[in-house]
């Protein structure tokens, strides 16, 4: 059995349901506004009767936000959990040369005893003799049997590169 409702029947059914819902809400909510206001006052009156003294007045002005507040701080300031670095005592350490960027590849000892050393620096290779300058940064001071002594020119600091012994 199919129930067909016309537009008029639908509207009447909707109006009846709405009226019924309104009656239930009014009955459940306690009726009019006067009744609900009276029910709000009753607990306060009961408290006065039970304790025998009136409730204290609340100063609502204290609850208002004060308009002339000082700014608290920068909310987006960078912060860290790491402990603060202690200040250094004494003079700063003297500057140091970086570690030698070269590695030993090999060497050739020529007929007159002159040694040519092959050293590498990442993708570049160099043939160096005593007295050469490498990239205006290192000066070759001496070429020995097992070490090449280099001077880091920006700080004038001498460093040594081990090359093995002459065999």
C-alpha cells in the first residue's frame, strides 16, 4: 500500500507536527519566561534560608579586561632548550690553518736527486717540487724522503704531508 500525499496534506501534517513540538517544549521548559526566571532565583533563596546569612555581592567590574595593559613580549621570539653558552675566559685561541686538502699519489726521483711529488686535491692533481706555490694558498718549503713541508700562506703556518720513505 502506497500512501500518496498531496502538497496540502504535507503542509497540514508539517504544521501539526510543529505545533505539537512547540507544546512539548513549552511544557518541558517550564512554561513562560516568568516561570523560568522564578526557577533561577529559587536556589539562591534556598541558600540564604539554609545558611541564615545572605550571599556576598560580586563586583563584576573586577572581571573586565583592563584596556591599558603593557605588552607581554614577542610571541614569535626564537627560543631554545639548549643551555646558554658560557662566556670564554681569556683571549680567543689563535687562528689555525685548515687541514691539508691534499693526499699523496706518488713520487719520482730524477737522476740528479731531484724529487717530484704527485699530490691530489679532490679532482685536481699536482706535480710539485721544492719552492713551488699551489693555487696561491700553499708554498712547498721542502720535499724530504718521507714528508713534504707546506706553508699555508694566509696565516704563514707550516704543515706536513706524509709521503712515505724513499726506497
